[in-house]
C-alpha cells in the first residue's frame, strides 16, 4: 500500500509535564530524529504525543505524582496539519480550523484531570482554541492513533510465544488479521485437534502418547481425588471455539516470528522487532494519521546496521508520506540523518535545524557541507552540554589534558572538543546561531590562532566580538603584542606564533610543555628538537598530530603521578654528555598553560560553565 498522506503532526506544546514547565516543538512532515544529552526531555516529548493521541496497541502512559510540576495539571496541545482538503479531513470536519493560506489545521488539546478516586485521566478536545474546543469521541481518536516502538526491547521475549507477546498485540490490531480471523480459527482448530489426538484415547483409536502421558497423569490424579466421579484429564491445546477477541488473542499468543539465521544475536532480533512494529504503518488506513514513534532507534543494533536503518526510514518517509518521530543517543545515527531532520533536545526544549530556524543556508551550501563532514566524532556536538571548536588535531588532543591540568575533567562537564579542520568554524557555528526568539542554550567556545590569515578572516567577517546572544564566544591565541614570544617578526603587527610556536618560543619560568615536546620528538625517533623556535617548528610541521598525542599521554601520566623524574637510561645518557630532558611537575604544567594559553583557559571555563577564577 503506497500513498501520500496529507496529515502530519506539525507542533506539540507541553505544559507542566515531568521536567518541562512549558516547551514547544516543531516537527518536519517526514523523518524527525530527536537527539541530545541524557535527561534533556527526549522521552517526555514522545510520551506527550502518546498521552494525547494514544497508540494502536494501547500502550498506556500513566500519569504519576512524580510527573507533575507545581502549578496546573499537565496539558499537551498538538497541531495536526493537512496539506490540502483531501478525504483525510472528513473525519474531523467539525473540529477543523481554516488558515489564511486555505489549508486546514486540527488543534488538539489534552488536559489532565484528577478523578474522585485520586487517579489521573485525560480529556481530549479539538477546535480553534481551548475555550471553543469540542470533546473528541472515541471514533475520531481511532483515526489519530500512532504506532509506537518502546525504548527497552527484549526481542527474544517480546516476539516469542507468551501471554505478554508483543507480536500478538501487533497482529491483533492489524486490519487484515481481523479480516481473515475465521480462516485462522478454522486452521488452528484443525491443527490443535490433530495434535490433541496424539495424547488422547477414543472409542476407535488411542494416541501414541496417551498411555505414557495422559493416562499416567489420569491415574495419579484419580488416586489423589476423593470425588466419586473422576474428571477426565487431557493434554493438548484448549479449543474454546467461537470467534471472540479473546480466542483470537489466545491463538496469536502462540505464534513466533523468526528468520533463517541460526541463533540470531540481539542486533538481528531487534531489527526484526522494529520491522514487526512498523508492519502496523503499512496497515494504517489512507484517511488516518500515519505516525510512528520510535524510542532509542539504535537499541542493541550494530553501528553499520544503524546507518542502513536510518537510510531506510528516511526513504520510507520520502516515498509514502509516513511521519516518524524517533529519539536517539547515537552520534552514529546523527551523522547519517539529514541536518534538517534533526531536533536537538536540551533542558526540556526542542531546537530544529531546518531552513530558517538557524543561520544555516542551503543556498550557501551549509547543509551539504555539514552532511559531508559531520562524522561520528563531530556529531557528538549534538549530545554535549558544552562545546569547544578547535582548528585541528593538536588542539583536539591537548585541550582536554590542559583542562585536566586545571582540575577539570571535560567529560564530567559534558563538554566535547570538536576538530573542524582548519578554519571552517562558521559552518558549524551557524547551526547554533538561531534566528527566532529562542536562543542557543549550549555554550560554544571557539579556540583559534590570531595569525595573519585567520585574523584577516575575522576582521572581514566582523566576528571579533562574541556572539553573546547566541552563546558563542571566540578565544584568540596570543600575538606578538601581548605574548611572551621570543624572536617573532616585530615588523608584523598582531602576528600569532600559532599553537606550536607559542610553545616553542614562549618565555615562561620553566618551558615545561616544550620539554614534553622534546621528549615526544625523541620518542618518535626523530632525534633532538632544536632550541630555536623556528627551526623546531619546521621540524614538527608535518608530525603535529602524533606529537600532540604523545604529549597528551605524558601530561595524563604526570597528573596521575605515573611519570615523575627522569629514568635511569636518561640519566645515563646525560652522563655521556647529552642533556636529560626534565619531567615537569603538575604545578609547572599549570603555570605554563595559564601563561601561554589564556585563550584556552577561558574557553574551557566558558564551555564548562565554570565561573570561579
């Protein structure tokens, strides 16, 4: 069944529900992937939609006292838009709101009330406003139910035959199963009768297992019973007959679903689970809302298959008008979804990235650029509570250990260091420069050298001042005018020594970071690093990343107390006339970090939201 539905959820407002005082979310017509750090509210938005519209398999959202905030009881407002006046709107004619552009809109209001017995229940109505809305009856709500895939899935248990079978719940509400249930009844009765005969005895025949099973049980039962009339014992399938929903459910609960894979792992089992749930999407009537809610899309699924799944879901939405609202903790999935399909959840608010919501521009090629370069590592920016953008791998390796030297573990603060490869900061910061009244909540700190080329770019694009309203700050490296740099070209105003040059030429009390570079250079088999900063820079220019990686390991070991003083081999070399490279202390490292990189110190504090000095 392939068609384009004209109905989709466009807006959801949530009031006083769990961690949300008030929040509004705008959804795309097709694929929506809600991402963000833990406890940011992703599940709350999904549960709000479930609470208001319900699900086809009747997965309940029970309101608990812990879900309530101070003030009025929770309310969820959902706006469903219709692209045109096709037949989809006929079920809701008396509830529809016409818009100026000629399109129609269904505004649904779900208010929580408390009953006389102290339990919570929902009142659902629709209309132009809450005050003028009319109560929605059950038949109308049937056309709005969603398909829901829960977050914690045990495929082997949920899809297997049992009284709690998820597969049975799915099949029970499938229209074709209901249409052909008589066929199911007939075939099940035939099969069960054939199996029951194996364990039974009749006037003309005795089942092959009767004497060793059923009769044995019967004899023991008779010896235990005080009743003169002994009940007949039977083994097999009970056949209540009839065509009741309970009888259908009892049959469906005996079904399993499987593939030809021998002993499938969690990944295969959960992929099959998702496919089974989405079977209900293909069964949605043409004039019903066709929405799937999927929590933790990546659950138990290998990264490679995750990519295949997100591509398949996006294609499904593109081709037949399905709307999918999914949540994820996976940078892997975020790196594969289209930027405009992402919704960043942070502190109970949703921020989308479609055209016009941020400074991103399709005309300028921003979306294509990010989709090309947004790998798994860079996608971690959508799951962080603070961001530090850097030019290259050197800073990516050293900024976290510089923070550790200051006493801050960036992981504890939820801060990610993102390497944008040279000076492509603007492509990334545009995603956090919002055009509406709601501003970016995530502190973004940009660490960059103030070298001649970079500084001219900064001046040209008028970025020298912080974008404080967008929570974006720029932190420039030292220049010859304000840095303790020795030997730089004094006739070039504001020329930065770049990251390595600051380390090699900086005049501090100990030169501790430079000494670590000397050790790393020697460990990499490159020999002795020259004392002249320009000669040293020429030597390391092509091995910046591996040097920074080794230095970061040194600093980590020093902070852990595992690298203290020179080794015996180094002291022996010193006796042969070669100077031993001293191991700095924690205090010496901290002094150098503060003296040489005040921009990095400030960026770390800004991203981690640390206010103390």
